[in-house]
């Protein structure tokens, strides 16, 4: 994940840091207003932002495509989760009392948004997608008996310095806070968690995977502005008004004709302006009334022929936008005629990107859970699992669910697991309510007799003991 496990190992010979060392961002106001100002010219404002991450943040709130891309990523990446704690001496035995305590803890963290652990995971995925890394700090109380809260950190506020620790050169995270305060976030000084997105070799920082969309959105907005001008020029019907110069010259007064070219031009301009004023004063339902020195042709205009293909330009810009945002066309309300088979392949690639971010949040949540176990004095092995991103139909989901039930039923009948373990895995119950029926044993062994045939007499006898009845079947 970019940093070695030894670099951020928390050993028991080091006391757990208490309090909070980091801040979410280094330029946060003390008063948060519910009002958001509206930008008049989004493109000009975008071009004035020099930093890539801040430009992406600006587009998330001002560009429809980037906003939709973030919405899709966050909603698909978090399909719920399961958190299990296992006995360290028996990796198959869940510690349900510890899980109950964890649920209470998970419901009260991320206090600022009142969204609990689920909301915190959404923030982590957002940081991975838009900010290049997932970062957080756990705030431990002064008595080291509980974690007060988990605080996300904007990755762009963290700087890295190559320093020596214990005879080794490693990267140390720092945060330059307000008033010139520089805070170290290294182990032993802060409960800091960091997972970069697609880091480069030898570089603890992550990659801004959305950075390529900046050029595409800049081009898109410039094209839309240009198209707006073209549509205003070509999209409105126009009348061809012709002033017959020869007739106007014949109507020119003699004293103007003999006064020279300048006076003649002034008189012609005044006649032209009279026509313009007349047309501007016309009501939408008025008729044209004019002298025969003016000709009006309503069948001509600039919109008689198209000078460019807007659709071709739009498809070119859409391709760049989708590639930069790492999105599928169907998710961005584009229909490019992708077949169902090819769409399935595309969705699998997209889901692989989501799983990459899920692995990062899994690592952070499990790290936080280990710290939580330590401050609470509990010995356990935590396992955090994201729910599978569901792209199946209801029938397919039920089929898989029944297959899972059958798998654990067979495991119990084969004495591989006990009935309580099967009940926990299938219906998340603490204990089974009874023994399996002989009917279940018979139904699961169907087709296991000689030549693939069911032993009907055995099935009838077993079912009779269970209170049921199975009709004999004819031999095939």
C-alpha cells in the first residue's frame, strides 16, 4: 500500500498517543455558513486554480459530469460491510460480545457528520478518488481506555520528509498547520493511518486518478461556450432586409447631392438607421409596411445550412470526459451502443477500480479496530469485509443464497462445523435453535445412490420418521 508495515507498526513497548495532533484541513474557517456562493463563470474560475486537487474539488460542485462521476463512485464503492472479531486461539469462533461493543463504537464515530462508520468509509473512498490517498487519525482519550473519534485528513495537507529513524532512512509525515505550527504524524506521536492511491515506486504520496479529467472538462466547457455563440448566431431565424441603393439615391434631395460625398454618406446612414428603428419597433404580430426601395425576404437566413456537426464534437468531448473520470458511458447518461456482453466486461473493470479503493479502506478500518481492541484491553483478531457489489438479478441473488445455505448444511452434516457456526454464517444468529431434520439429510443426498438413482425406500423411511411422505419414483 505504499508504506512498509514495519514503518507504521504499533508495538506495545510504545505508549499509545492521546488526543488529536492533526487537523482535517489547514485553512478551515471557525464559522461554517449554510450558504454557498455561485460562480458566474465556471471556466474562468477553474483556470485560476493552480492546484490540481483544488481544481477537482471545485469541479465536483460546479460541473455536472464530475459531480455524477463522484456520486457513482461513492455509492457503488460502499455497499455495506461486515465486521467480525475472532478468538485468537480459535480462528473459527466469533466473539459476539466484542462485535456488539464494536457496533456501538461504530455508530458514534464520525461525530461531525453523525453518519457513523458508513459515512466515514464514504469519506475515505472520496479521498482515494478525488484526493489521491486515504488518511485519518484516531483520537484516543487521555486515560487510554477508549477512542473518542476518528478524523479524516485531507491528503494535500500532509508533507513527507526523508529522515532517519532507528538507523533507517524512512519517509516521515508532517502537517504544516496554521500559525507556522509543524506537527509530526509519525508512529508514537499520532495514531495516523495512510493508504495512498496507486503510489509510484519510492514515493509515499498517491496519484490523482481524476487529474486527466481537468483537461477534458476545460475543453468541454470551452466548446459549450463556443457552441452557445454559434447557436445564438445560427439558431435563430433571420430576415434578409435589402435596401435598394439605386432607388434611395434617386430619392436623395438635390441639395444633398450637391453638398459632397460626406453629406451624402450622412444622409444614407440616416435612411439606413430609419429602417433599423422601424424593424426594432415592430411587435411580434405586426406586418411589414415599407416603401418599394426596401425588399424583405423571409425565406433566407444563416440557419438555412449547418456549418458544423455538433454531434461529432459532443461525442469527441464525451470520450475524453469518460476516460478522465474513469466512468462507464451508461453511468454518465451516455448511450454509445455498447452491447450487453461488452458492457459486462466494462463493468467488471470498473468494479476492479472500486475494489482497489475498498482494499485501502479495509486496511484503515482494521488498523483502527486493532487500536480499539488494544485500548479496551481485548484480545481478538478483527476481519473487516466489504459487501459484494451486486450486479445480479433478484433470482440470481436468491440462487446464490440458497447455494450458501446448502454449503453450510452439508458442512454441518459432514461434521466439519458445528450447528452454531452454520447458523452464524447463514442467518447471522448466535446459536442454532435445534438439530437438522432428517429430511434435510435426505434432500441433500438426492442422486447419490447406485447409477445416480435415489434409494426411494431409504428416503421414504427417513421421511416417515420426520412425519412426511415421499412418493416412490419409477426407474428411469
